[in-house]
C-alpha cells in the first residue's frame, strides 16, 4: 500500500498543478482583456468646406489668433505662408526650400513661428508678424515631421512613435513619450495639433488622426476620414495624402486638409 501511495501521489500533484495553471492562464487572459484599453472611434460633423491651393504640399497648418499659417514641403517648392481661409488665397508666401531643404511642420508659440525641415536637421524661427526672414535657427538631431506646443514646450514628431517635448528657447529635448494603442507602438506620427491636454496626430499615409493623451502617450481616440474628397476632387498625379490639422480656439472647430488637396474642411468633433 505504501508503494501504491508514493506512485500515485506525483500524478495527483501534477494533475492539480496542471489544472491550477490552466485556471491561472485563463484568469490572466481575462484580466489582460479587461485591462486592454480599446481606442474609441470619434465621430464628426462637417460644417463647411473651402478652396485649398493644389500647389501646397501641406506639412503644417495652424491658427495664430485668426490668422491661418501653413507650411509646405517638396524641396524647392517648400514655403511658409499665410492663407485666407474662405477663399484659399495666399496672402503672404516665403519660399524657404532648396535642393536640400524640405519644409515640414510648423507651430506658432509666443509670437514666434517654428518651422521644421525634413532631413537637414534645421528648424527655422520667425517673428509671427514677419515670415519673410528667419530670426533664428536651431539644430534638430532627428528628422523633422510634425510640431505643436502645450503651454511650456514644443512637441515634435520624427516619423516614429515618439513625441519629444522640447524647450522653445534652446531646442533641447526635455522629455520623450512613446505613443501606443492597444496593439502597441503607433508609428508614422506626422502633423500635430495640441488641444486641451491631448495631441491630435495624423498617421502618415493613412486617413487616420489619432487622439493622444499628452501625459501617458496612450491613444484614447481615433478619427477616420476616408471619404472627405470625392473622386472628382482628385487630380491625377497631384492629389496626395491627408495632412494638415488646425484648431480654431474661437470657433472650437478643426480645419483639415491634405497634400495638394483642392479643399479644406471645417469640422466639429462629436
């Protein structure tokens, strides 16, 4: 009887441990599912649409008070400009591009305009009242993609899942957050707009704008803009991807466009 007991005891213990492991795994899987924060789809309403310059390879779009600034790319065609919203007419235009300089995102902060360039590691600074000539330049160690700001820092993307919080006086990185959703890192963050504690970011080569908690980096909402342009709006070989997010604090509305798009859309998020 002693031998029978010692023979069956390991089998009994193995069976109990196996069942317990199965229960633990199922419990962990259930906890993981419950803890997984699913991204909320954001609905919107189109309020108006306006003409947009089809020569503008839009990289950055932002209101400073009632003035709409736009930064464009495409090497020698790169520019920073002031655009009339309703007519789409270019009111002022400073061409800053060259064979080596490709304009990227821009933002207005404390009476200055900060404009990134793509691979040349240079950022230009302008007086908000005069975009015809930079008043300063900074070196930026990464690719320049999108830029916005909160109350104290510039916020810059470089095409990865990182957002860099940068000192506007020195252009030194203060802190970096990684942007993630329920599936992991969110790469190709491009044009940025900061509103009330969140960063809205266009995901390059998609029709998505993600809403990012500026503290945690977690994506808390997603805006899908698949059908803004009609087939008749597309110009073969010209019309490119969605890019350009501006928030008008007075009207509480967003202005959305794309690279060489013929239209700009004013919308309210629901």
